[in-house]
């Protein structure tokens, strides 16, 4: 599928690769080994992996802004010893 010139979105089998900022780096890939395609996200720093299917991704898109802000607070889970796998 062609790129979407209006939004800059890439459609098709192209893997985005590493998405990073001064705060985080995440390796983003599309995993097709399960029953259907899903997003494979890997924290480059820790190696922790999470898979998100279409329903989970759509849920993130539809979250009210305040809910997403709560998820972005690293003190809630990320830096606590009890939250480590």
C-alpha cells in the first residue's frame, strides 16, 4: 500500500524501526507469528517486550487525554521494584 501523504503514515510491510526521544527508545515491528498481525514493542534499554493487537491499539487511540497522561507517569509503575518482571 502507498504512503499516506497527508499524515505521513506508512502503510504496508515496512517496519518503522526504532522510535526514540531523549526519554525513551522503542523498537517497533509488526509481528505476524500469532493468529493475526500485532505490534511488537521492545524497550531498547531493558529488552522488555509487549505485543498489542488491533483492539488494544484502537483503545489507546480512543483514550481521553487525561487517561493517557496517567499512563505516561513513570513513577506509577516503571521505576518501582515491585513492577519489574
